[in-house]
C-alpha cells in the first residue's frame, strides 16, 4: 500500500478509512472518531503526522453522558457513520437507486468462528463511493446482493460488469447485506494477481464487416457484428415480434453471447421472454422505477463491454429503448461497435417513430401499422462493407 497523506485521508469516506485500517491491522478502529483514526493510520504506515490534535468536538456533541461517563465505543462509531452519511454526495445517474441501506461497513478479511462462508457468483455493480455489490438477480437490486468493500475492488482492479465469485459471510449487527470475504475469481480467472486487460474506451471502433443472420423478412436490411439496429414502429406494429425473430437467429450464432434488456414492458412479456432457452434476460416490467430499470440496463452494457475487451462477441437486445432516460439511452445504444482488436458489441433495440436514436442507427427498420415493412426505409448504412 502506498503511503497516504493526511489530506488524502481526510477526503476519504469512513468506509475507505476502515478498509485501510483493516489492511494495516489496527485494533479497535471501528470505535475511533475520524480524526483519531486518521492519526492512527498515519502512525501505522510510518507517515509524518503534521496534525496530531484530534478534531474539535462541539460542546453540544460531546461524547460524555450526563453522568460524566463515556458512552460505549459502538455508539461513537455509529455517530461518526451518521455524520459521514450526512455529507456523502448523491449518487450519479449510473447508480440512481443507491441508498443508505447499501452503505455497508468494511468486512473483515475472514469470517469469525462459527460463521459459515457460502460461495456466491454474480455481476459486479460499482457505486460512486467506491464500494460495490455482486448482483445475484439479473433483474437488478435484491436482498441477496453481496457487499464488496472498496479495498477489494482496488486490490483486484475490478470493473463494473465483471463476473465475480468468492465466499461470503452473513450480515452482522447494523448490516443489511452479506459481505464478500474475498474475491477468488474474476471473469473465470484467478483474482490475484489482477490480469492485464484493455479498456473498452481504448478499443478502436470500425465499421461492421461480418454479416449476422437475420429473418427472411429483413434480407433487404442486412446488419453485421457491431451494428446499431433500431426497429421503429407505432404501438401494435409488431416491433417486439420482429425482435423475437431476430433473437432466434442470433441465438444460433455459436460464438455470440445474447442478452436481452427489458425496460418498461408488461409483466406477461417478461414471463414469455424468460422462457426463451439460452437467452439471458435482464431488467423487468414497467412497475419497476425508471431509475432501477436504467441501472439494470447500464450494468448489462458494462458486462457486455467486459466481454468485448477480451475479444468476445455480444448481442444486446433492448425492448424498449425509449423507456430509458435520455442519458442512459445514449450510453446503451452508443456502446455498440465493431473493434479493430476483434471484439464486437451489437445492439438491437425497439423504439418509437419519434425516437431521436434513429440518427445514431447503422440499420433502421421501419414498421407501418399492421407490421408491414415501410418501403425504402429499411436500408442499412454502409451495407456494402458487410461480407
């Protein structure tokens, strides 16, 4: 661990300080006030502590009880945690439903005696404060999600969308989620030492060149690996039915991972989609909040990016794109690309006739009322590049 200065520690949330103290082997760090904890960390790592005085405590917040006795250490720790929560910034749109319920304490390195360590596997969702959760339900947040400490994320160089596995311990006092004891594997490989891998944003995007199979009705609108395909039509025009046909063709491609993101659909449609064999379904019906649906969609995109970074091919199907907030819509649809390094991410989405996403599409399929393809509107940009 590099030597941290007082200013860096003062700017860190309490959960990160607990993580550092745990790695340094400090005893009783959970009962310390923030100023005292920072001083203890500086002493433990051999850094010069320029500020040795503890933080001044206002008279009305003194830690003495009316009887003159000090309260239990746990009460002081809870008071400090509450102060940290009060100044913690709001989460950004990428993690809109993060609440205090998801701000867990730093787990210890190993479960204590008597605690059974089960094993969990799921997709990592990283919050703005540096901590994360292993999402065990593809639909989104659930009570079974497992907390991952910031120190574990940094040590294993984890990214949102990584498939993570490891033993967990049950929640302890004041904790609402089980905690990951250690990260054993990341994307099927050993977690430590972290493997070197490329970043999705550094991959060079190129025009699609390899054709993908399509239903017979779409032979006039071919699309390839890495395309942004938009199925546009009014309600009842059959956009979802056409998406089902495309899904059936893509599931036949051996080297392609196919994932469906449902946003704002009816519960009956969720059931039908989940019965499609071999299809990974994410998200849910319109009864879920828009923020929760956006978070599930963006986590699906992050998972797809991690596969593309390793040279994989992913098809992400979205029904419906316009049900997402505008910013999330751009990030989901805009992630599609073929890369010079070999990996591809294809996005096929349904949308309304007035959708602004049409300007970003490489392939636009327009349906008239009744499900008929609109004449002359189903062509694809750069179709001559497809082999």
